[in-house]
C-alpha cells in the first residue's frame, strides 16, 4: 500500500487545477480577514460573521477528494493495481487516506488565515477571548475529516472531479442558505457542515450608548468559552460517522471495480 500511496501523491501534486484553485482560496481567505474587520478588530469580525472561517474551505474539501479519487475511477486504474497483486482493501484504503487526510488538513489550514491576516492588519481586539476561539477552531479538524469521508462516498458515485467542484460550491452556499432558514437545527453535531456553525456559535450581546458627537454607538461582544459537551460530541460524532462513510465507500468501490 505504501507504493500505491506514493503514486497517488505524485499524481495529485501534478494537478494544476488543485494548485491554482488552492492558491486562489489562500488569497481569498487572507483578504477576508484583512478587509472585513468589524469596528477595526478581528474579534469583531468573528462576532459579525462566524461562517467566514469555514464556508469557502468547504469547497476545497470536495475539490481535493475529487482530484484524488475520480480520475482513477474513470480510467479503471484500480483494476490494473488489483491485477498487479494488490488487494482490493489496500487499493481502496490508499485512495481514501490520500483523499481524506489532505482534504481535511488543507481545508483546516485555510480556516486560520482570516484570523492571522486580521490580527496582522487590525489586531485581535477585546470582543472575544482569543484562546477560546482557537480552541473552537482546533476542533474544526474533526468535522472536516467527516466531511471529507462523506465526500469520498459521493466521489465513488459521481466519478467526475469537475462535478465535485460543483458539490463543493453547493457545500458552501447551501450551508449558508440552510443555516439562515433552519438556524436552530443547523447548530448541531449531526451534520458535518452544521458542526462548524455549532462550534462558532458564540453567546452574543449588544450594548448601545449615546454620544453627543456620533449619536447612537453600538458595541457588540460575546462569550466564546467552550464546554466539555461541545468537545466530546464533536469528536465522537465525527469519528463515528467517518467510520460509517469509509465502510460505505468501500461497498461502492467494490461495485465499481467489479463492473
């Protein structure tokens, strides 16, 4: 399986689509933090728009999975690898590991860029405790792993990396749309894309003051302390569903490979 993984990584690193798209996303995430500070603080931005950290990285998750898995399915590469003496499970696990791990961690890295660029340009501010936010974002890796595993299942069904880009876009904009309609339901651990909303759901309050010069001044703040329930539920749900998706993906892979 080691040689299979090396081969897959080599082919993936040659993908110009992945490299260009990812660099564009890096630039976008940096600009989001640098240009959108609320009340001239990065913590103010996090209170105003919690989804800014994860919405666009969702697209990257689908793209990476699609580029790793889909081309080999169309070319029937797995058949040749099995005929060369590799077991079906090793061929499957090599692809899934090379899809889930890079997809999750590349997306995870992007979520921190608005914070980094915002702090460099505007400073963090005092609207939220930075340590609390970092702890919440540290848990992002678990729903990203779960989302990547689920996306692998879709990739084995669709077999097109370009269609996976469309699915990634649907992840991003669909999450925003559904979160706006089903606000309470979207803040849970039961769906990976909603888990992010749950992790970034700060308890907010707003104070108004009156200034003779400026009129009404609005000051927003929030509490970002993280509970043990949030930690345990996020990790447990993500690991359990990842296992389910990996097993389901293998069932689809076997059917594809045998046809």
